[in-house]
């Protein structure tokens, strides 16, 4: 039986934060909790940068410091070391978004490979990660998902995409570093799933090296995941998967409404939660050929996975099972799980401040959309501030 966990233990949750860190997080989450400010923040910030106002230092000292590891791999060294001190791993995530040139895609490929080389033989970095849109033009992926005919130029373009994906996964396999392929918008996800499956066929025969990601805000994800696994099982291939609730919900709803097609989104949060937990159950029941990462800020799902591991007599530090949260969020999950001996890794985004802004804005907007998330963060921080004041 594993050590009992309480996600309300703020002494453990914030053991890695100084009083100054705690105060910064408190004020930052208070601002993020105000929907209006989150909505007007991106256009105001982008306008300020465009006209040359020195806003980057303010961003670097606040939202960037809270949610990012640095501007480069080497900048992340302190964060990696700090997390590892508390038995929490790092997932280096090069979070530059919105690129569209072949040169930029090659540069992202090279940067991802650099994260893999940094992770080699370092237990503090158990995984690396990449997005297919970091390596491919979005419009090309849309055409592929819609099964439209490609021009001769586009066929060659896609061959270069596949070569970048293979190069990353081959490097990860050769250096024994596990790699996540992130999920993205539903209207390009079939192509991403196919690329992930192709990589698993190549590299997941002896052990799980490549992980695909499934977003359970979609009502069809549980079925897609099971079909994905059935295909691999029939071919004698092991499956790696990361289970998340998702990051594009508002965008998905808006597009479905504008283009007049059925929304892929679950009818309500309860349905998403139910499917997520059914996904966890499926993985644990098939753990002999599956490795998973539960990417979640949901306390109930985290506790459910702990209970499943106990029920199936799986030790807390079984390498096939990881929990993961974003840097700067849900430390009550990450630190308490790690303290109890479970495998935990934080996503640590990095990149130039201006280039990472789209990522940061999206995270802020997502967080205000998650019912109670900011209120929960704030209440835990307040509880710890009071505990320290009375200690």
C-alpha cells in the first residue's frame, strides 16, 4: 500500500517556493482570475511590443517567470535542478508557436533534438515533447486531414515533415529518451495520430519510446484511443499515451459553430471527466503493453489513478506510469504526489519571451475557462501564507 496523499497539504505543495515566490504567484493568479483582464491583455501587450514599449522585462518578471523555465535550454538549468530536488522531473517544451516557414520548421526540429540530447542520461528529464505544427504548415495538415489532393510541391513538403518527425523520434530512440507528440486541433488530429502511429511502429516494439496524446474534452477520444491501441496490439506494438483534457476547447466550439458542423466537444464537464477516468482505467487494465502519462490538474482524476494503482498492486514508482502538470500550476498535485513516491514531471516551456507570448496567453485564457481552477490555486496559496505567518 502506497503512502496516503492529501492534495490539501500546502506545506509540501509550496515547499519549493520562497515567501516572495508565493506572493508573486498570489498576485498573478488574482489577475488571471479576472476574465476581462485576460481577454484585453493579449491585444494590449502585442500593441505595446509593436510600438516598442519596454514591456518584455515586466512579462519576464511575472507571467514568464511563473510558467516558463527560461529563454533557452541552458536557462532552464535552475528550474530543472530545483524540481529534481523535490523528486519532480522536467519535460522540456520548446513553446515557440505560429511559425510558417521551412527554415523555422527545420530550426524547431533541431531545437527539439537539442532537448533530447540534453535529456540523455539525465534522470531529471524523463521526457521530451514536440508539436507537429512546429514542424509543418498548418494548411498542409488541414488538407491532409480533409483528404484533399496534394500538389506535387505539397507532396514533397509533407515528405520533409515526415523526415523531421522521424529524425526526432530516431534520435530519442537512439539516446533512450521518451518523447511525447502533443495533441492539437481536431481538424488536423487524424494526420497527427497517423504520424504518431507510424513512429510507434518503428520505435515501440521492445519498449515504449513514443507517446501520442489524447484530449478527452472530445466526445470521441476514448473510442479513438481504444481503436488506436487495437491496431497496435494486432501488430505487436506497445502504446505510449498521454491523457489530457485538452487545450483548444473554445477554439473548437467557435469553428464548429462558424462552419456549421457538429461540435467535437463533450456536452459537459462531467462527460469529459467520466471519459478521462475510463481512459485511465483502460490503460491500467492493459498496463502490460501500455505506458501512460496522466497530464491533468484534476485532483479527482489524480486520486483515481492512485487508487487504481493500489487496486492493481502497481508500485508508486512504476516507470510505466507518470503524472504531469504544467510548471507554475497545481503544485499541490505535483509536490504531494512526488513526496509520496509517485513519478511526476512538470512541463517546462521555454523560448524567447516575445515568441512564447502566444503560449502564455493561451494558458491564461484556458485557466480562466476551467471552473474553479484559479480559485483553487488562490485558496491554497492563501492557506500556505497563513500557515507560514502562524508558524
